[in-house]
C-alpha cells in the first residue's frame, strides 16, 4: 500500500499533483521509492538535490571524501561552510534542509565489491555519479546481478553523456565497453578540467531518468546513449544494442559475482596515492628543493599543458606536455637526472613509465606535483 501524503506534502508537491502523469498516486509512488546515489560530487549534487525536492522518500549517498575548495566550482550541494566536512554529511544536511520529510542515508565508505550488495539492497534505482572506471564497472555488474537500473552519467571538459543501463530491457554498460581503457589513457577531471555547469546538465538528466523510472512514465534512455556538447549546445543519440557475448548480461555470463574491480581495471587500490610512482622512483618536494639549492644538475620537465603554466610554474623547468613527450624522447639526455612533475603527480607518473620503458634510468617523479611544491616550498604559488 502506498503511503499517504500529509497536508504539508500536498502543498509542497502541488505542482506535481497538477500533472496528469504524476498526480496524487504518482507522488505517493515517489514517497515510497528509494534511490542510491554513488558519488556526491559534480553529478551527484544536482541528482541528490532534485530527487530530494521531488519527494523521493529515501535517498542513499555513498562517498568517502571531504569537501575541498576546488569542489565548489561544480559540486553545488556543498558550500563554503562545509569545507573540511565529509561530503556525505554535508550533502545530507543540505537535502534535509531542502526536504525534511525524506530519509537520507549516508555511507561514508568506499563503494567496493565487499559492501556494494549490502549498501544497494534497500534501493530501487542505482545512480552512477562516479568518476572512475572501477566503480563504474562495479555499479554495472551490481545492477545486472540484482536486476536494478543503472542510471549513468559522465562528464569531461565540455562534453557529457548519459544513459540507463537496464539489463532486463536493454544493454548494460559492459555491452558498450566490454573492457576498460588502459590505465591513464582517460584523464580525470582533476587533470583535464570540467566546465562547472556541465555536471548540472548531465546530473539533471540523470535525475529526470530516475524520476521517470520510479513513476513508470515516458520513454527512457535504455538502449540509447545521449551525447551532449556544451560548446555547440548539441544533443546526439547513439543507439545501443545488447551484446550477445556480454560477460555479465549475456546468455552465458562469466561474471556471476562481484569481482576485484581495481585489478580488472588495472588501477591502484583506493588507498594508493596516485601522485606517487613508488619509493624507488619518487622524489619529495623537500628533496628536490635541497637538490636545487645545492646546485645539483637536475633537468626539470613539466608535463602539464601550456595554459597551466600561467597558474604556476617552477623556475627553470622545461615544459613538454605529456601528449608530446613520446615524440621528444630523442632530444632528452638520458645521462642527466630528470625530475618529472605535473599538477599532483598523476600525469608525471605516467610520463615516468614512458621514459623508463624507453630505457631512461635516472628519472624521478615529483610526488604530489607542483601543488605539493606550492604547499611546502614555494608558498607564494597558488594551488589549483
């Protein structure tokens, strides 16, 4: 039996009640429904806000990060007063302020194969608002195995995409992407950047698909991938078909339980410092500073993009963007000690792997990148 609406709720949702496709019964459906939002960042912010405002009765939030100043350009569920707070608690406070009549469950933990089933069990829909491949594949496989819809979104610079992967009615994420890309091939938002409003556009589409599914109205994005380009304001659709050879939703699945997705995607564990290449290959900012002050002949190579030099730079460093490094190897002196750096150490770690594979041995990765240098050594430099 669907729950009744209070007088206050009837007033709050009155604009929904006027829509024939929603009406009183539809709003009662939303009150009885639940949604799990994995990630409370750029995409999770608009999804969470609009589902709460719409009256979805129970909302789960999964994240294990804290609010940082660089988040506020796009993660609108958080504010300046939330800096340093757990993201799930910051978001929970905001959602309950927006709609005190709903239930908000906060899961301050990594979403892994060990806890995914437990966390997802009470929820009707799963909304993928993540920014990494291990969690995307985990979310997909979880939804296939439990028969739940996976409402997917992704953003990059000015481009976004969205779909609903629902194996009962159409393809799953693995039908489209059977294997993850090689580690490091697709840069993160922290490395590549993202237009702040873009997650709002894609996240609102995800929220729309969730509401439509919970109400059982309209035609969904099942079997279609929406591609959005903010620069030319274009929306395109790609038709998707179920892959009969899919390892998780095909007729003869190989994946029948959740696996180790970090290993599957070839990425480090969740507690690994992505700005580190390992003790053998790292140099700390204090070690680099001491070496430069002693006059040690170090060749500093900045593998960031040229436009990032206007934000911060280290005096005397040579700029060779990561994408151009392979073509510049012949111009580098392998007898000199080379120190590679970028913003936080992730791109320079990939640059180090490239140089080592080409036979370079006197090469180091600046752990933490130029942001660590700005925090600990040259404190007049901005952190971004």
